[in-house]
């Protein structure tokens, strides 16, 4: 998925923060937001391929697994009752944890954390698998908070889908070190040649920060 990552500053989108003339906050948070946004995009692309920072537990086989009509339609099946969670994911070919309909990942965003920090999180809501009873019968299209979906992935599979890998952490460090070296060289050209960590992430992040690309993530 190459979609941009939504960025929020004090609850506002970058566009609205600019419109509100909150340029001081944008300036303070620029590097943190840009770093988090680039890291989020890198992690999302990796995780949606099934490549995670840690090993997932297997899906459960302990009890029947029943999904709603809307959820079945979203994953391309007519079958709604399975022997267990493992059977459902296996039979439908949706075996990558946290990437069943793609709804949870569509809510991935970055926001400021205090005056100088940033946090990556799941926001918004997307289609869930459960069926909810109501006065008219049942609701076959239940929307679930994406942060709760992420929490369920951890609870059931002991997997944090947005945990960065060691290589990604090293890549961020490489980029920031290179930018610091460039600053100390009074704007001289500094190339990232280190093989420590994710070199692609390091180069992309350095380019983002140098170009002031917070506003590209809208």
C-alpha cells in the first residue's frame, strides 16, 4: 500500500494547522512528524506482506468462528461459519495477521505527542467480523475502532503489528546522524553510505526531512 499516512497536529490535519497559522507548532514538530510518517509507511508496507518484527502465535482452533454477511463479502466468500479462527483464515487465504480486509491499516496515522514528539497509531473505524443484535434482528455490518482491532491482534496473537524492526530503528538513526553531520559540515553534501539498518528507509527519511515534507502526508 502506497497511500499517504494521515498526519495530525493538535487534532488538526496539517492543512488545517497551516490554515490556522499554527506554524510554530509545525516547526517544532516537523522532524518528529516526518520521521514517524516515513517509518509508518515503511512498517505498513512490510507488515501487510506478513513480515513482522516478532513471531505471531497461531490462530485459535478452540471454538467455532462465525462472521457477518458483510465481512464474508469483503473477504470474497459466501461461507460464514468455520471450525475456528485458524480454519477461517486458512480457507479464505487471509493468513496475514491484521491484514484481512485492509480496513485497520487504512486508519494508520501519525499525530503529535506533546510539543516535540510524535506517535504512530491506528485511528478511525472499519468493518469488523462480528454480528450485533438489535431491535430489528441483527446488524451484519458492524464497524469497529481500528485501535481495538490492533489491540485484539496483540491479545490473541501476541503480535504488535506496528512494532519497528531493529533494522528500521537503525535506519532512522543513520538518517538523523547523517543530517547532523551535514549540519556540522555547514550544509556540505553528506551521503548515506552506511550498511547498518534499513538503508532505503534512511535515504528516504533524510530526503523527507531535508525537503520539509510533512505536508506531503495529507
